C-alpha cells in the first residue's frame, strides 16, 4: 500500500503561513502581552530579594514584605518631593518677570548691537497671554488649573487603557510565587541532548544581567549623591532633586548627564539670574560628576560585566533609540549584555569546528 506524501513545497508554504499567522496574532495581542512581559521583568528583578527572605519565612509573606517596602518608599519619596517641587515652581513663576526684564534690558540690546537680528521687546503679560492662548487653542485649557486637570486626565486615560498599574503587581505576585516551579517546568521541557548547554548559556546570561543591574544601581545611587551634594553646596535650591534625578536617569548612558545639566542650568537661571560664577560652578559640578562616573564608579562597580567597549555602548544606545525610541535606550545595555554572552558561546562553538581547525573546507573555499 502506497503512503501518500505531501509535496515539500506545500509543507514549506504551510509552515510560512502558520508563522505569519502566529506573528500577526502576537501583534494583535501586544496590549495583552505587554502587562505580562512587564510583570515577568519585575519578577525577575525582585526574585533574588524574595528568595533570600523566603529562606526564613513563607514565600508569599516575603513577596508581601517586598511590596510593602516598595510602596512605603514610593509614598515617602512623593511626600518629600511634591511640596519641594511645588515651592520651586512658584519661585520660578515669580522670577519670570525678572527674566523678561533681563531679556529686554541686557540680552536684547546686546544681540541687536552685535548682530543683524532685531529682537522685539517682551512684556510678561503678553507672554502669559500668548501661552494661555496657545494652550487653550491646542489643548482646550484656559488656566493653570484646567491645564493640570487635562494632564492628569490624559495620564489616567493611558493608565486605564493599559491597566498596568493594577494588573502588573498582581501578575508579578503570581510570577514570583511560582518562580521555582516554573523554572523546573521549563528545564524539563528542554531537549535532553542540548539541555546542559542551554542551561549553561541561560546561567551565564542571568549572571551577566544581575551583575550589571547590581553594579548599575550602585552607580546610579552614588552618582546621584555626587551631583546632589555638589549642587547643594553651590546653593541651588533644587540641587537635591536634580542630582538624584540625574543619577537615576544615568541608567541610560549620557541621558542622566543631559537631563541633569539642562535642568540645573535652567534652575540656576531662575534662582541666580545671569550670574556667571554660579552657572560656571554648576557646569563644573557636572563635569566632576562625569569624571567620577567614568574613571571611578564604572570601572570599580561595573568593570567588564558587560564586556563592551565604549564604542559598542554608544552604538547599542543609538541603535536601541532608533529601533524602539526611549524604551530601546532603556533596554539597550541589558540586551547588549545578553547578545555578548550568546556571541561568546557561538564563537567558542565555532573554534571547536573542523573548519576552524583546518581539518575540513567547504567547496566554496577549495
């Protein structure tokens, strides 16, 4: 009896169609997959802390303790940050007429006398009316209160659409609670012939990621302290906030420096006016911070944990920004660390091939 066989062309066509349908379904389910992916990443980051606490208490209780600590820290940060930030916003608004006066009496005259430009005279009321007219026309707001409500409503709309704020912590809890059992299930599903090598590669990736994350967190905290202490000594009222924000944003190379430098210069202009000594001290503070980060903190705390040269770091950040925008910048270095581990294993496998050792050549090279 002759067994019917499928034509290889139709097998390949079926496989391509199935893959295409699968990718299309994944694309449609991105809003559903995103909370699960975010929860898995958070669970991966929190699992080492939960695992240590689980040695002396039930795992569910250790997860709740970690959650409570995170919530308490976040509330304490907002409790300290919001009043200080509001005071600084009020001070900046009160300084605005002085800034307009400096523009009219100093900057405008200097530019008009030394260039071909003819800058117009500004008045505080005209600038305020122009800004309110623009906001009312483009965002349907008539005053600061309605602008704040508009921003909050926009943020709440995004939160309600994604469901991240409520859903992600719940999913993270379940990921953490069954983390060890899930890992054992995944290990049991690996092909027996390749399981040892796959586990070795996964272990190396995990080791590189954890070493990078721990080192980067220490760099962020210490760099934020360096920036904040310098700016506070200079006398910048927002120095503590700007310094810590610059330290946290340094997770993305050069982003923390850029954000902190621009924010500090603007805050310095509002507080000190065009005081070249104070502005020069702010510039010097960020140059010192960059030197401390590049020559002390990163070599001591990060070292060769990623194994990438500065050129590849810059390339990875730019490539991530080009592909995925700000999210790409955030994940550029961790992804690069994983790619580097995979490349090292692939290169080691290549060195063990007969082709590399010269025992066998492909016809193309004979």
